[in-house]
C-alpha cells in the first residue's frame, strides 16, 4: 500500500492555496491581455497596409480615368 500512500501525498501536494490560485488566474488573465494586445496590433498594422494599398489603387484608377476621358473626349465627333 506504499504506492497508494505516495499517490495520495502527490494529490494532496497538488491542492493549491486560494491566494496562489488567484495569483495564477490573474497572471493568466494578464498574459491573455498581452496576447490580445499583440494580435490587435498586428491586425491594425495589416489594416493600415491594406488601406494604403487601396488608396494607391484608387489614385491609379482615377488617373487612368482622367486620361481615358480626355482621349475619348478628343475623339468625339463634333455635332453640327
């Protein structure tokens, strides 16, 4: 029965004091907050890159529109 006694002692040693448990929970919560903050920072950085890319594409399309409009306006037959 020595093995059963040793197992019981190990299980009893795993019982955590409430203050220790609260500290572990707080540390876990803080770790999760840090992880969320890091993830949010990555999302915002990615969003900024996407926004800048879209703004550049908008400028290119607008410039192409202006050039095409000018050319097609010059090709129009004047009405008499």
